[in-house]
C-alpha cells in the first residue's frame, strides 16, 4: 500500500491507501512529523462512499474520476479524519472560506446558489489581499478564544485550498436576489442554517458533540443572510457589513 503523513487542523495522520490519487491531492499537507493517528483504507470504506453516491452515478451526474474508486477512497479518508477531529472540537463545514487581511469569512449556500462564484468576486475585489482557504469543506476549530478556519485538500472540483489557519470573523448564508442586502441573524436562525451545512457523524456520540459545537459556534460568531446578485458590489457590501458588525 501507499503510505504518507499529512497535517490537518494541527494533527498528523498517517494514511495507507491503495491509490496514488489521495497522496497527490494531499501534496501540500504532507509532513515528516510523527503521526498522531493512523488511518488504513480498505475496500469496505471505499464501497461505503460509492454507495452514498450511487444515485448520482446512475443518473449520470457523477462521472469520470469523480465516480472512481480512487476518488471514493479520498472521500473515505476525509470521513475518517472528520470523525477523529470531532473529539478535538473541530468540524467540517460545507461552504467557501475566504481570508481578507488575515481574517476569515465563511460563505455558505444551498447547492447551485453560487457561493464559489460569490467568493471569486471577493478575489476580484480585493486582489492579493484575499485568499481562498477552502472552496468547499473548510474545517472549523471552536475554542474558548475564538473560532479558527483551516484549509484542507478536500475542496471541491476546482481544488481551491490553502494550507493555512485563520481566525473566523463572520459567516454569511447566501441567497440569490436582484438587489444586494445583508441582514444580521439571531442565534436560532443561524443554528438552523448551520446544521444543514455541517458534516454529519455516523455515530450518535459524534452527532451529539457536533450539535454542541454548532451551538458554541452560533454564540461566538456573527452570522448574516446575504441577498446578492453576482456583481462585485455584492461582495463589497457583504464584506463591509460583516467586517464592521462582528461580535
């Protein structure tokens, strides 16, 4: 088997895989440090990931490398890491994390709304001041001193990720609109939106811990509804509102 060690969210994982694909995806996260955890792939884990995507494969919506055992092995590694990180107050979140001037902003949306497109407007607006931390599945570490956003190689089809960690300033839940508007959310509204975007554990204890972490996240981080068209002004309004109204 192929072996390599990666560092994700301050922990090191020794990975054993059947395919080179995962190692190539993780190249920016490889380390020579002593591992904290060991993860060995097997056919059952790959089959489990394939079974969860079977409807998409059958409908033709998932093809090529995205429907291969190589990719499902890569996803299985992610699932193993996510389960481990729950015990370290770290959860995976479905969204795009952008850093501007060393502060992170997390944009979430339902599939197809355009969170990645909106994040690219931030890059267009801020140039080198802005950095995509992760375009699909950033990791959030919730601490008593604040929330930190970590990059990871699991970042969607465009592979936009950076091996950094940045303090989270605010979160926005994106909705398409003709005109741009940003509204603050209360903790209950934020919690309802967040639970649809987080990684869901396969185990009861993991699910219970994740829900508590989401509650902590709601209390610590300001959240907003972002009604936006796909013009640069939408990014400017979202940024300026979230920057100046943080907790």
